[in-house]
C-alpha cells in the first residue's frame, strides 16, 4: 500500500519503484485516468539502487487489476492492455462528475483494444451514476462486436451504463463467449426480452446472471433464462415489469441460492410458488420495495413445514408488512443471519422482542443467529427495543441499523457497551451487495472473524448500568414533558 499524494507529478514513475516484480494483484481505490495512463506508458522508472527499470517489467506478472478512475477512456484501456501482458481479471469503473467529452471518453475503438494478449477471463466495465446520470454514450453495438471478437474465452462479463447498446450487441456477447458463466448488465435501457429469445441455441451454462435496472425486461425473458438449470445467482433488482410469472419460472431452478427481486411487481401468491421448489436451496432472498406484498407471504414461506436454507432476508420498504410477519419468522426458528427491515413503517418493538426471544437451537442463547439487523426508519421502534438489544440477546450481532433520533443517548450507550457492534444511525446500508462494492467480501470476512460477544458476557454485567442510566434519564425527560 502506498499514498499516491506523495508523488506530485501525475506521470511520476517512482510510484512503482518499490513494487516487487512478483506483484500479481493491484488495486487502486481512485486515480485519474490521465495519471494511470502516464504511469503505464512511462518508459523508465528509477529504483533506490539507481538502476533503470521499465514500468512494464515491474507489472509484467500482474494478473488482477481493480481500478477506480474519474472517467474510463480509450487511452487508459489501451495502456492497460499493452502494459499488463499477464492480465486475467480486469475490473475498471468510473463515476464522472459530468458528461465526458468525446476526446476523454470510452468509444467503440477503446473496446477493440481490450484483451490484446488473449488471456483475459474476467472483465468488468462499469460507469456508475453515483455523482451524475451519465452513460457510455459513445459505445454502440459495433463496440460489442469488437469486444466479442477479442473475448471468446471469457468466463465473466459485467457491463454497466452502455445506453446505446441494443439487443444485437448484447446477443453477440452471449453467442460468442462459449465459456461464459457469469453475465451482468447494469442499467441497460435498450436491453429487451429478445436478448434471451434463442439462448437455448447456445452452449452456455450460466450460473450467475444480473440484469439490474433493465426496465424493458418482462416475464418472458426470465422464462427463457430459466432454461439454464445451473443458475445459482439471479439479480433482477429494478426490473419493475416482472410479475408472478417470473417466480413460476424461477421456482424450478434446483440450484438457485440468491434471488434479488427489489421493486418487482410481484404478489404474495407469486412468492408462494417458491415454497415447493427453490426455497429448499435458496440462501438469500430480497424483495425490497415490492409494495404489493403483505404479511401473508411470510406466513406461507415460514410455516415450518420444511427445513429452510435461507440465511439472508431483505424485507425493506414494504408498507404493508407488520409485526405479524416477523412473528411467523421467529416462530419458524429459521437461522437467519442477515435481516433488513428498514423503512417498514408498521414494524415496531414487538418484532424486536420476538427476534430476541428466538432460539434457533435449544442449547443456544436467544436471538443467537442474527449477525446483521437493520431497523432504520421503522415507525414503531421506541426505547423499549433497546432493552432487548442488550445482553444476553443477539450475542452474534455485528451490524445494527437504527434511527438515531429515537434516543441518541441510549444509542451511544449501546455502542459503547458493545464495542464489537457497528451501530449505524444515519441510514447507511449495512454491509454490501458484492458486485457493487469491492469491499463487500472483506466486510463479510470481518463479520465472521470478529470475536463472539457471547464469550465476553460471562465476565459480568459491567456496562449495563450506563445504558440503564441513559434509559432512566430519557424516562425522566419524558415525564417532565408530560
């Protein structure tokens, strides 16, 4: 690790002066495209022993590059392809502050430069809209033809922000890359059902598919896609035209582990289709923002008639969800490790009490399975919930989302009492979703590696007094206001 700010000149080759020529993985959190291009194309760098070494020699063994730049350009893509001959995995993304000019943007010709050495197996090109609603406006279907010609051996392709690419361009990728197992398209406004119309004519064996924010997709596309029985991960977040017919097709996927349906137009009846099929293998389910859902689907899924594999459940922003749904979950004893209930206005203290009282296994403490619980902006959460967030409840909880304005003193006291617990009060997303954030895997490892608080609690009750004092003060303040 090193600090780029120590090197004043953008093309200062000394940055790589101390880098071992055995380096295989390189990640740069943020660097300008211009600086990265100059670094890779510099002819010489100076080491401590005054020898002259070329940059390409230092980076010749780099196999994986993860890069965040201000704007992806033809120049930086060309420099990467020519300077890193051993590259197998390329993940490059940008987040422009404004629409890039033509001379400083990615075009069809830039895609033609990718994988000049023919070794690339994994490619991710993402234009984020974090700061400005912009796209790769200078890449067309022709660029996808160039890319497909150079990436015949690709196993993973992730493309985001290609607003001019149509079904023809995306189909070229699918029909050219016979080894493709992971295919992701983010915010593809021109992608329609036709992309998957003749997918059976290919030899593809897809295991991971993500089609987030592809608004033109309908149930017909998912029915065709579901013909790939090896699907393990299906991300359909933001595909708002998907209805219950999608769940009918998905329910027959025997290996499906992750299903993300945020914002889909599905109903309780549609989710009940999962009960007899895919629910036995499903580990993660997200129905955030599916506003037609009620408590009924929870009662159906968690009726105790089968042993569930489900561990992660996102029920955020469901206006009709009540405490009764959480009672059904708690009663089932399902070993949920990650539960998100943010912005569910009808969820209150009773849900926290039910979760705190849940025993997944008879010999374990109540609430022992949860590692992440997000209650941010739940309308019924009061000071009473904090009594159930203390020991001996939720001993493995590492992430907690709560509305800080409920009572800041109690929140702060809880955070001090449980130093291993990350308490979020400002509405941040807890953890990450993997493909959108490079740090997600590290965060999950951090959760698993942290010390179990259950071992700490046998030492005594020190610290609870602080929370009780804060609670007493809050009650006194409330009585004075009355």
